[in-house]
C-alpha cells in the first residue's frame, strides 16, 4: 500500500500527471468493472444498462460560425479521477476575402544575427522575401524590420507599387549578417508600425529567426506579452524557426500568443513556399483572433486545451485560452482536458463555454448551450453504465492525437535537456497509460496505429543519443524539434 501511495504522489507532481494518474486509477476501475459480481449467488455479470452515447452540442450565430463540442463520456464513477475530454470544433464560414480580397499589411521581422551566415540562411530568407513581394499588389502594404544587436526599420508600411517593390528589393539585397539576437527589439519595432488605424486591412507579422533571444528582453513571459499585444492592433503574429539553433518552445509560444502559426524549417529551400502560404491564409482570414472562456463549476479544473497557453489569473474560476485566427471555410479542432470532482453523486454541471472572436465588424461571442453541458456521477455499483457512456471512436482519436501530442511535447523537452532516461520513461509511461485505458474501457486504443507511433518515437530517442558524442547534440536538437512539431499537429487540426 505504501508503494502505491508513493506512486500516486509522484504522478501528481509529474508533467504527465493527468493521463498517468488516469491510467493508475483506471486499472482499479477495470478490476471492479470487469470482475464477476454476485447476483443471487450466480457470480455472473449483470446485463449492462443501455446508456446513450455522448452527442455533439452545437451552436451557430448569425454570421455562420459554428461552435461544437462533444464529451468523451457522460457518466463518471464516484471516487474516480474524473478525467473527461471535451472535443471542440470551430467552423468559420467562407471569408468575404475569398470573393473580394481585402488589402493586406505584411511586416517581415527578419533575424540578421551572425548565425544567419551559416548554411546560406540569409540568402534563402532574402530570396523568400523577394518572392513574397512579387505576389503582393499595389493595394497591399509591406514593411521590413531586421534585428541583430538592435533592430532597424528598413521600410515602413509602404504600398507595393512597382517602383516601391524595386526599392524594397534593393534594400533586401544589401542585408548582411550582424551580431547578437535582439528578438524583442524587432517585435517592438514592428508593433510601433501598427499604431495607425487599421481600417478594413488584414494585418500579418512574420517573425523569421534562427537563434535564441540573447539581447534585449529575453524572458519568455515578457516576450509573450509583446506577442499578445499585436492582437490589440488587429494583427496576427506568426513565427518561422530556421535551422536548428532557435528555441522551438519559445517560437511556438510566441505564435500562440500572437494568434498566428508556428513553422520550422531546418533547410530553407521551401521558405518561399511557406511565405506564399501565409499570403494565401491572410487573404482567407475570417476572424483575426479567437479565444475561449471556460467558466469552471465547483471543483472543476482544466489541465490542457490543445496545448495552447492557459490564462487562469484574469478572473477567478475562469480559464481563458487564445486560440488564434479563424480562416474562412476552415475548421479548427482541439481538446479540452477536464478534471471533474467525483465526491458527490448526481448531476455535474459545467459553467458556460464561450467562443470570442474578432472580425472587421468588431467583437462577437458564441456559447455552447449550457443546459447540454451536463455530466453525472454514479455510485460504484453502476460502474458499467459509466463505461458504456464512453464515446469509443472519440477516445481512440484522442489517445492517437491529443494525448500522444502531450507526451511528445514532454519527450521534446527531455531531448532538448539531453536526458535520455526521462525521455524513454515518458514513452513507457504513456504506453502503460494506454494499456490501462484499454483495460478499463474495452476500447482498442492501439487500433489507430498508436503502438507503431510509440515504437518510432522510442527509436528516434535511441538514435538521438547514439553515435559519436560530438554529433549527438545536433541529433538531439533535430529530434526535439521534430517531436515538438508533431506534438502541435497532434493536438490541433485546422
């Protein structure tokens, strides 16, 4: 008994506590749920009661935005760990820009620190900017900010006429690598360019960097505040990491706070294609920003929302999550992981879950019908009902995408720290959690190929620490970035 208590205590303080604890408790759930129960001395299991499967809860507003959620299960057992997933989908209508494209403002914030001399990074970046300029129209505006030890504005927001395009390209051609990486100064200079009223224009800031911030403001929390401030000017900040020297956790976080997307290229031959994709997306933007507001019921906590940063400080009892821009005609999908209180029997209600989004017409709000956000806590003798209420298809998908992504993010952190043992432990504990969840629910969770993915992750970890010692840091760095990128893909879909 003492060893079990020690194990639980360790899990509660682990980054992977939620699904590890879920597995530990579900083993006990399975033992009770699957063991024969005495019914009149027969020893046979009772016939499971029919329980409706979770059904999607949906709402749509006058503008055509659809907000949908579905629980992984609707009934819990008293005294259980209470982990419940809510799969959320946001579908925006086709953007008006698809019919009549709006003029756009593009600001490129380019790292020209000394490391940009390696692997022809700066020449590739310059070529990509030239290609971007060639695709902009006269009604669009473009600005270029570069940074090394300090930042410089090479051109303010300027209409991209043929004459202006030639002048900007000449400035791009003159760029040379400098010294340090003052990323914050580059962002602040871009922010200053956006102070003028926006009107009906789309606004996009693209940060391209190959290194870690080592001058100016370097604290991730403070850099995140700068990134978040772009939304106040109705602008979106996206980031692209170049090479292997940048901090992928920081760059992805800046994109999240800036409502944009994060990209990573070790080799920059395709950089121009990414910037072209950014132009396309900017033309298709329906909402420049979106966020969730989750009002928690008594004892309810949220442990994860698709890997997005969680704000639990603005208002007590409320979780706010910045979920990025909405593209017209596209669907954004991610999962909320709840820990529900299971001490008392009866109905368990969530507070309102509201989607906020910003368009050229202003702020809009759309909530899931609260009366349908109901769960139930049952006595342990009705455990079969709780198991029967599980949405098997959704649970399979969540373990193959969202939960796997959370584990991959942890593996990425341990690879970056150079800790092979911890990286391997993260994979092994995930495999154990998966098997325990299978036993508890009777759902074949590895049928989606999760087992193969886990074997590949283990092989990648092993390879990252193999070979000559001098080559291992680069291999670990590459593997960390790959796992981090796959983690984001797994936790979010658009």
